């Protein structure tokens, strides 16, 4: 059943579209790794009254980027395994058969 699903995904290009979407999401979350700490810092500066009710760092913190890092790595792993499953075929070993030389007649 998985083989039929694999063939359907490859032949209809749905697998390629899904891979493109996964990798584009991974790139987007990779960019968010660098943007999120600045956004969180700006929000803490803009709304200091909310800070008194929440615990946590008040300055610039790299902990804000950890969820985006986890999302990026997870998407890359899923995309990698899907790419391997759909498009990379294992090498089949020959059963000890010698290849025909050009001079021999079969």
C-alpha cells in the first residue's frame, strides 16, 4: 500500500509540491529564529505594564527563538525523510551476473 501511495505522490507531483512547501516553511522559521528575539524585546519595551504580571527576562533573550528553532529542525527532518522516501531509490545489487562484453555473443 505504501508503494502505491509513493507512486501516486511522485507521478502526480503532489509529493514535490509538499516538499517545496515543507522546505519553504523551514526557511521561514529559520528567518524567524533571528527576528523573534527582537520582536519579543520590542513588545516588552512597548507594554511594560504587562511585564509586572508575567515572569521572565526583561531584556533581550535568545530563549524566545527556541520554539522557532525547534519548528525549523522538525520541518527539515520531515522534509528530508519525505525526500528520501519519495525520490531516492536504494541501489539494487546484481545477482552475480557478469555483464556482457562487446565481443561476446549471447
